[in-house]
C-alpha cells in the first residue's frame, strides 16, 4: 500500500503519490482471462454453459450445414454487447476486435464503418437476426466444433471478465496450466507411485508436450523427492513449472527384484544381474504335477546331420496312421540345394491318403533362432483346415518341396499328418531343380550328432497344482531329469535314440484355479528365443532379439487368484538351448 503521510506537500509530490495509488489499483484489478465452454443444441432452447443447464430466449439453428446463433442471445452466452439502434434500424454488436452493424431493412453489414457482404454473415428468420458462428469467430476468437451426431455447436471461449469493449484485436494465447497429483501422501520403499496429470489449457488448446523432472514410478530409499512438470500447448506456449515433493518413509514394501515381478507388464523381458537371478530363482522347489506322454502320435525327427555337407537322404520313416514330422537342417555346402519331404506308397494295389492337420514352416534363412521361432509360432497358432493329398499305388510324390536354399541357409518344418495306409516319408537334400526321377541316386547320410529318430510320442501334458504354494517354485523343460527326454529308434541304424531337448514335442501345461502369481520363463542352458502360447495368446520370449542364460526372464502371465484355470502351450524352438525354467512366483495382496 502507498501512503502519503504529510499533509503539506508540494504539487509535484502530490501528483507522484496519486499516480502511485492509481498504478497500484490498476495492477490489482487487471482482469484475468477465463475459459468458458458452451453446448448449443440446434432447434432447442436448452443449452449448457460451463456444464450448467440454461434456457435461452431462442435456439441456435443449423442451415445448409452451417451453424447460426440468434444475435439476441450473444449477451447471455458470450457476454458480447448487442443493442438495437432505432434511427438506423440496425443491430449493433460490439465484439472484442470489431464493431458490427447489421442494417436489417437494407440487408447491409458494416464492420468498423466499412461495408461488407451481409449474405455471408447473417440472415433473418421469424423476425430474428441470426449470425453465422463460423463467420463470427474471426471477431470473437472462440473455438467452434459442430457435432453432427449430437446436433449441437460446441464452443470454447476465453473472456476478460467485466470487459465489454474492445480489449485486444487478437486475444493473447493463455499459458497452459501444469498440474498433477499423486495417490498417497507417503510411500513405503518400493511402493508404486501413481501420478494423475491434471494439466489443462484455459483457452482449449491441446497439450502437445509433457516434460517431467524427477518422476519415478517407484523409489527404494527414504526421503523427500521433488517431482516437477511443465507442459506446452499446440501454439508452443509453455506453462510455469509445477512441483510436488514425494515423501518416501523408511518402511519396506518391495525390493527392486520383487517390484519387477509384481508390476512389469506381461510380455516384458526383464534384464537383471546374474547374481540376483540366481539368488531369487535358482534352487527353488518344483511344483507338484502329474505328467503324461501321449503315444497316439509318434514323433519323427530329422536333425542329423543338422548341417549337411552332402546331398542325400537325411532320414526316413514309415507311417500308418498319425505322426508328427519335424525337420531342422542347414545347407553346409557351397552350392544351392533343394530340400524336400518325399512320400512313397509301397502298396502296388491301393492308393493312400495323407491328411495334414497342423503345420509350422519357415522359408530358408541364415538366422537359426528366427527359423525355429517362426516355425514354432505358426505351429502353435495353426488353425488350418485339413488338407488331403492322394498317393496312387506304387507312386512317389513330393509331400513338401521347400524353396531352394543357398549356402548357410537353413529351414525348420513341423507337420501333423494322418494316413489311411502305409506311407514312407523321406527327408532329402537334393540337387537344385532336380526331379523325382533322380531320387534313387541319393544315398543315406550318416548320423553326426544332434537328434534323429522316431520317438514314442509328441505331446506331453502336465497338470500342475499351483493353488496354494507360498514360495517361488518352478517346472524345468528340457533338463532330462525332472523332464525326461522322449526315447525312440533310428530307422536307418536301428539304434536307440534320445530326443535331447525334446524338439518337436508340444508341452501342454494346465493349472486349475491358480493362486495370485506371476509366471516367468528363465533360460539356463544358453541362447534362447521361442514363443509360448498362454490361454490362446502368443507371448514372445523375449519380445525381440534373444535371451541368454541367467541374463533375464520374460513375464509370461500374471493371475489374480480368481481365474478358473491357466493353460500354457510350448514347443522347443530350433536353434535354442535348453533347459529353461517356467517359474511360478506367488504374489501377496499389496
């Protein structure tokens, strides 16, 4: 406050004092821009101003896809002065940036004294002057949207309270307001912090940029932590910085490892230190489960020589009924080759039908993990209509003929087949472009390691009890001890075979009434990439690239304890190392 304490002062001093008082008063009464919103329904007197229902003297109307407002309601809606001038027979409208005069009898329009086209701005209906909202906004500065579906005009308007004259030719853009809140006053160590962004723009511009400083979803040390927010609107105007101190008390909630298990989204690859992963996820108990191997469909695996350096028969087997054909090979030669699966009907008297009910295949590629991953995805998600082919008596045909592949390229294929008679399936590396008439010139290739043979079954079912366990527990896939490898015979050598890694086997893991938990997949045998189907949806492990042993895990699923069941389907992808652990991590209500 300014005080003039002396009663006898000079004229100059008196003028200075009065000027100071005047300046202070003006500063104190400077109007602050305010935002108003309007919903004007065409043909209805009902309207909403800042969410409050009002009844207008006359409604807005729509004519030829344009919205019009009665001049008579401009005062009560937009606060714009509207007067009737009898001598000139005109409606006079004072907008923030222009003086408009509508002479009704002559249908003339004057803007700041200059005549303009009346027909583009207004018309008269039922003795009322209607002004086009789209035309008027250039002098008022509101934002207009016409909602066809709801039959209404939607306006956002910034005003200076109590000011009805010209206050600016172009209304200045108001600063957006940055603001946020958090859901609690204090947080424990590792407790999630939820932010609500409450920022807005007084004149309705979109918020196009949000800048946080110090924002953390979780904090693991006690103290006060300053979080700040600044926003920018669509015109490039920045807000003032809004800040709030988040208080963390010295009381444990979750440690950094547990927090990820509880809150990282399903499908996320969580990278962590090997020592941490071994501390929390190694040496944990196995969950009780009942295992069964279906012997309905034998598994025929051609994976040796995996990298072939000669052309010839890679493997062969006889099928009468159901079988699964699995092949994984790489061209180790210095020339293009043709890979094919050949079917031969040895019966000279009757045809045989081959029906394919499920398949997964991938075109030749040099990327081993990609090959196995893509073929496995297609096989797990296969919803193909059965395809049948007929092999005539004593006939040899291509069952599948892959595109030619170049040196170092490989392929992976999986097919479920059913035959109504005896068929010999041969996996053959042939000369590029060679015909079936040359098939007799190729020899059997020797076993060089990896997996080759005909195995007793191709589907393993695990019924797992995960209703009430209280500590992290696991199921190992492909370890050869808790998960036994399927056994069989090599058709060529007649020797026993062991499917190391159980490639081609489909695991069906069923959990009745699972408790609240996170389900993780942790590689511990080496490089890994492969799909897992969880309740019918594919989860890539990892989402991109590959995982290494004890480098991290992928979150497969999370249950809340109310689900009737959980179903996981998995097949070991070619190019990946085993074993892997499926880990069931119990979650408490926190």
